[in-house]
């Protein structure tokens, strides 16, 4: 049964403008205005070089964005303010002309907006948007004024009464944001972008290394959808050039997405690119910091997998789903090699600073296609520490059976450090102290060359100072060794006899272990090298 009872109004509220303010910051909002200028330039036939000038006036607390993209015709003015209104031209590879971005951007930045535009040599038009108009739900009409002429083919947006104060010196990141976001346009030529009279220069991320068999590789081809629309795709993966811990580049690993020449997502590290099944490589880690994958898409605007603000990728979009497995295969391949070679990057990667990107042209690069990636070389299987130490000291253990307990104690200390217990350092320290005490006794009895009766040995072992004095008679350690032995013995005594618990740091434990290994090596020629 279906009986009509009434009708409700679906007219949008103008409060929609204010609801999105929290989602926008200066960088994002300015990029929306730049995007519109670029799209308008494309629609007007790219007649001349596009100049976009952004002026942040810190004294007047105002922002001006001026471009010579061709101006806006009078009949197109509703596109600037009408929610959901946009030019629809699927043949153009644009970045979202006059959709919702420009409306949100200007309102997010300012409470008083004036937009001036002059198409060709026609009259100059101006519309004004302020909070009074936004709060008036009964009136959707905006007056259009003819004003004094501005330059031909120019649009100028003046933003006054800013919602957030702009401060000089706090927008250095804006320069880089613009240089990376519009790098492809700037490199192609035809676009001059200036911020406070400083020209923006492009910054790209294709700074590759070329290790043999793992040179960067670019796979490219089209995807044809059922509606006969087509996009072009290229996926380039590789390992990057040298960087040091602390450099900004160390966090620049991940996937970069460009849609119609505009950077949408930078150094993305989410599960969707390979940190998940079936290509699971664990969590993001510094050992993966050489891997970089650049994805470039071009085609109809509705086939670009970006969100409405062009600030991230829509991972449920059909275009991304077509290429997601390709991206994961490329990313995990180079990430695996980055990790496998971690610790030896200078020799395995960085020294190969010159080369060519390998290219693969495909007739189809949709999800059903197979792109090629380098074959992962398995790293030689690492010998376990326990097996390595046993191997190192096998012959000594046969000749001197009393040494076996000493090197196995060091193995035990290694294993204790891996346990998820809070007092592992304390336990390890007590074990090292006991190992040293027994080692001194075994040395005196078996390796010193002096005979000790049971009574004499028992008397010596009652006092650790006597033990040290006796061992000194027969050994020669490097300077400072006995001072360290005394220090750690006193630390052990505090731990055992004092009321307050003594905390053993990782650094102290490491030093004590190194000391113990050194003494065992000098006393019995034990070998603790890891191979």
C-alpha cells in the first residue's frame, strides 16, 4: 500500500556553507581557488599563459587571489555560489571546475567575499557574499553589480574579515604545498603561480636510485569502462636516493597520487597500498623508507578517485579498485627490498644514482591485467644467535667443558632481553654477575696454572675482592676493566641488599654484557661474534 500524505521541501539550507568551515584550512581552501582558475583557463582554450597571484596581506588581514584565466561570463556566475552547480564536460581533463569547492573555500576563509570578473572585453561584474546573506534562509538571490573595469579576462577574489588570523612567517609550508600540488602544471609550462610576489617552483618526488634488477619501473596503459569512458594510468615504483635520519625525506616513503596532473595524496601509508593481506608487509617502519610509488591518472573528472575537497583518495571509487592490486604489488616489492637491504643501503642502493626508468606499455591496465614487477630476492637466512655462538665455541667446549656454561649464560641473557617482562634487565644483570663470579673460579682452578686446595679456594670465594685480587695475578686486561668490574659488582650488591629497588638501564646492561663477554674472551678465548 502506498498513499500520498504530503510533500516535504528538499531545498538545501544555506547553513550548508558554514557547516564545512571546520573541514578547510588555508592551504586547502586556496588550492580550491587555484583549481578553479586552472579549469576556467582550460575551458577558455588556454589562450595565453595563466598567471595566478595570491596575496596574503598580514596588516589588513585580507587575502586576494587574482588570475587571468579568461574571466567568468554573466550566465556562468551562478556556478560560483550555487551548491552542486558545475560545468559538465566529460571530455575535459579538469580538476573540478565550480563544483562545490569554490563556494566552500571562500566561505571557509572569510566572512566577507567580493568576486570581480571580466570576461574578454565585456563589462566587469561583481558579486558579494557575507554571513548576513548566508544566515538569511528566505533569500537565495545575490545581486550582480557592474563595477569599474579590471583587466580583461581577469577574475579577482577579495577575502576580508578572515575567520582566522593570518600571521607572517607561519605559512612557509604553503609554499611547499603549492610547489608539490601543482608541480606537473608548472613543469609543463603555461602556468605561473606566485605567492606574495614570489614565484612558486615545482617540487616532484621522482628522485630515484637505480640498483641493478631493481631499477624504477613504470607501467602505463588505459582502463576502459563499460560506459565507454577511458582513463590513462601510469604506476611507477622504485627506491629513492640517499637520505639521513632526521631528513624530511625519511618520511616521504609511500604512494603519491596525481589526478589530472594535480597531486592529491602525498606519501600515503595506509593499509590500502600493501600494509595488509594478501600483500602484508607489517606496519610502516623506517626500514621501508626508500620505497616510493607514483600513481598518475588522467581522464574525465568523474573517474578521478578523489574526495570532494581533493585532499585524499576515495579508496572505494571504481577507478582505484581497478588498480589497487597493481599498486600493492609494486609497493610491497620495493618495500621488501628496502627492508632486506636496510643497514647496507649505501652499497646496495645509493651508489646507483644514475640510470633509466624501465617502461612497460600495456594495452589494458585494468584489474584483470598483469603488470610486471622485479622478482624479490630472498635474503640469506640469518643464523640464529644461539646457533652462531654454539658454532663459534664448539671446539673450545670440547677441549674445556667448563666454558660451556659461560657462553650459554650469554645466550640466556640474549633471550631474556626478548621476553615481554618488566624486570628483564634486572634478571639479566644478576645472571651476568653470577657468570663472572663462576668464570673467575673456573679460570683459577682450570686455566691459571696454579694449584688451589679446596680450603684455599673456598676462602678466596668467600670474598669477591679476594677473587679479583687472585685473578689479577694471572691476567692482564685493558685499562679500566677492573674499575668496571667493581662498579657492576657494587650495583649488584645494591640490588640485592638495599631496601629501594635499583633500576638497571638498557645502557648499563649493554655495558655490563660487553664487559663480561670481553673478560670471557680473555680468560677462555670464547668467541661472541654474530657472524
